[in-house]
C-alpha cells in the first residue's frame, strides 16, 4: 500500500521551514477589550508544524533522504519531458478540421496509462519521505495532549477552541499557541526522522485494522449456526 503524494505535497514535505509564521513574529499587542477568563484559542496543527522537533526534522530529512529526494526529482522531470510532447500532440490533433477520432482515442488512452504508471512510480519513490514526515508527526502528536494540558493548567484555561470555531477576536490574550508550543518543545525537543523497519503511518494501520475486522465479521457471519439444545445420537 503506497502513500499517495502529488508533486506539490512532496515539495511541502521537503520544505526545510514550516509554512506557518513564527508565533513570536505573528503575535500582536493585546487589545484593551476585556478578556473572558478561562477561555483560549489554539491551532494544534500550527503548533506541531512550528515545533522545534518538526523544524529540525525537516532539515535533517534533506540530508538523510537526499538520495530518495534526488531520485524523485530526476524521475519527475523525465516523466514530464516524456508526457508533455504527447499531450501537446493530442491537443493539436484534436484541433484539426476533421480529426481522426479513433487515433485521438488511442493517443488519449496511451497518455492516461503513462500518467497513471508514472504517478505510481513517483508514489513509490516518495514513500520513504512521506513515511518519515508521518513518523515525525506521530512522535510530536504523541506529546501534544500533555503539552496542551500543561499549558491550560499554567494559564488557568478551562476551555480551548479551534480558531475555525471563532467568528472574530480582537484580543491576542486568547491565543494559547505560544504556551502550548513552549510545553511541546520542552517535552519533545527532537524527533527521529527514520521510522523503524516495517513501520506504517497511522492512517494505513487503521485502514488495515478495519479491513481485518470486516473480514473477521464476514467470516463469522458466513459460518453455519449450530442448532440449540442437545443433539440426537444415532445408533
């Protein structure tokens, strides 16, 4: 089972710095508006992305998986050079006054097959990089709950909201991201970028577990039911 990756997603995985701005840079002066005690807002995804462990892992990954990254980029460019002329020819042939529909269909089929096989090949090449990113994320997320609870306790917060649930806010005092980030960096300053042999991301593990559960339930349903009560014995 392969992790599906587009070129854009791989570029994001290979980025050294997380896309989110630093909390220190993004923090604004608190408004003079009154603050509701015990209430805070936090973006857990942004906290994980900005954590020291995630940032250092992104840098380390560039070196640890350089061969895989280079192989991916080399193959991606080669496939692009192979597919672009075919796509251009198909487009031009379709604009002819009387295009040969059979020929167009054959060209389209060939192009689609090459695209699919090429994408499968790229997915295979990108899998180690994707698994590394997933492994790092799971390590950090494993400490996130502890970091959130510690930050809530120190700030005396009883309710944390997702930013998407907030219509508007004009007071940065509600932002719990920096506090959670500080706790997370303390709990897990670094993370390993190389998964253990045979390791798979949580999404794949859960999918396999569901498949196994469904297969077990199907086997149990197919088994013939034994009649209740004592059975007669033959002579």
